[in-house]
C-alpha cells in the first residue's frame, strides 16, 4: 500500500484530500440513488390493498364489482372502472417489481402520471384503475434542515475517520521525532530514530540522528577532557599546599592555603557537575517530607539555622540521593548568603513544590538565569567563598527528574529557590 503513495509529504496530503473527496461523492451518490430508486412505504401498502381488492372483484359478478368499486373509493386511494389502461411514463424498475409481485398472476400495468401513480388491472372486460396522489408517495422526511444535517452526518463521519487515520499515518514520524528530541541529554542511550515516512521526514530523521550522534561524541569528549584536567590538577595542588605550609610568614601562608582550598573546591565542584550530568540513579518511592526533615536536621546538628515546615508525610517517586545533593547545595547557598534557611513543602494539583527561602541580599531578576549557569557568580555574593556551581548542579539534578528549579523574590527581602517536581505517586 505504501508503495502506491507519493514519497513527499505534500503528495501524500494531496492523495488524502482527493481520496476523501471521491469517497464523499460516492457516499452522496449512493444516498441520492437510493432515494430516487427506492420504493416508498406508502406504495407498498397501496399495492397490498390493490391486490386484496382486485382478487375479491375477480371472484364476484360484474354488477357486484361495480358496486364494490363505488363503495371502496377513498381519497387516499381512488378506485374506479375505465375503458382504457393508464397512460404515462413507466414505473421505476423497483416499484414495477413490487406491483407485479403483489398483483400476480393478474397482468397489472402501472404508469407515472401528472397526478401521481396510476395502476390498471383488466377485469370483467374493463380496466380496474387505482390512482395514488403524488403527495402521498413522497417520503415523510423530517424538517429539511434536519434531513440535510442527517445526510451530512452520514457522509462526514466515515470521511472524517478515514482522513484522521490517513493524516495520523503521515504525521506519526513527526511525533516520534518530537519525542526523541525531548529526551536529548538523558544518560540512558536511546536508539537512533527510525528513518520512516515521507521523503522529507526520512531526510529529517537522518539529519536528526547525525546531529544526535555528533552531540553525544562532543559531550563525551568534553567530559573526558574536563575529568582528566580536574584529576591532573589535584597532584600539583597537593604539592603547592605542602610547600605553602612550610612558609614561615603566617599571613602569606594563610592566604596561599585559602587559595589552594578554593581551587580544590572548584575542582571538586566541577567533577560533581560532570557526575550529575552523566549518572542517573533509578527513581524510588520515598517519603519526601521525611527526607526534607532529615536534611534540615543534619544542617541544624552542624550548627546552622535551618528549619522545615510542611506535611509530616508525602509519598513521592524521586531520585532520593540526587535530590538530597540538590537540596544540600541550595540550603548551603541559603545559609551562606542569608544566615538561615527555611525549607517548605507544598502539594499542588500539578505536583510538589519545595521552597528554600533566605534573608540574604537576593538576586536581581536580570541575573537569575545567569546564576544557574556553571561558574557564574552574582555581584552581590562575590565576597562569599564558593565555586559558582552549586545552583547549576542542583538544577541539573532536578531537571533530570522531570522537575524545574526557579528563583523568586522573597518579601520583604531575600531569595526563594523553588524546586518543582512531578509527584508520580
């Protein structure tokens, strides 16, 4: 079937439109023909009455037949005796078949006249005539608007179903491409996108696969390079620290050792960032409220002002160790810049929200996106020791779980770091 379709998207869409139009015409034609060639129910009932009356007249004398004709004449079915058969256009084949079947074996003759339908049957040397008014033979349709709506419905439903199915077949590769694009960056290697569909979509899938392969190679090379550099720097830093400890000038020795510790912190943070981008732990169902309470208690035991407010229990499916690392980074930033941290948990219709608030100087709106990038430090916190990687690592770990990390103002002052997670539980 696919071999008969054009290779381009435009060609396949054109075929769908043409085929749908042809089917609509065929359905309309069939309905029209059935309406034109169908036998009205009123005609079937009238032929049954004709057959009963004709066979009864044939069984009685001629004088009695004339009396019966005069008595049986009604407005709904005019009955009279005539010298000649009816004249006019022959009945449609289906109506003629019904007439002859009902009046057999008598040789009935049916014609379409200006007044309606006239049927003649030879009996007692005369023609027994039956006349049906044209108005009584019209189908008793509903209101014209309802009739048209019904016919349109009969045509549109199969046409719409066929069109949706055909368009679905054409656009399905595009949905697969969009799904594949959404998972770029996940640690689990995904198979190459299947190159199927129209000519343009196959070319797009091929280009996407090539791009994805180049991105993976680039990321792998960058990771290996940064990991090697960070690892190799540890040895000379160790030598520098040992030599700095031998300096007699206490002031100079202290400054050098602080610089060495800062470089070691940056190297450790860089390796942590690489690890957060490369490794993914499996998700588990945990009590998120208990996890947050434990993290806050550990900070409090170390002498920091960190508190938790929220529900006592909240089951959620998360990556617990990755989430704990992200929260440790965010809370550590909060207590460094604001002196204290307040951690809150809320359950919303869309998922879970974890807020970490502080009373620090905050971050201007124009710098908030930048501070989430690696090694960037806001001007307000330039004097506070750090590597500029804490929030970047936290956002990477939260994003890997299908969540988001955003920065907001806290009233009257300070910063609110909001982690939004899907509940999945």
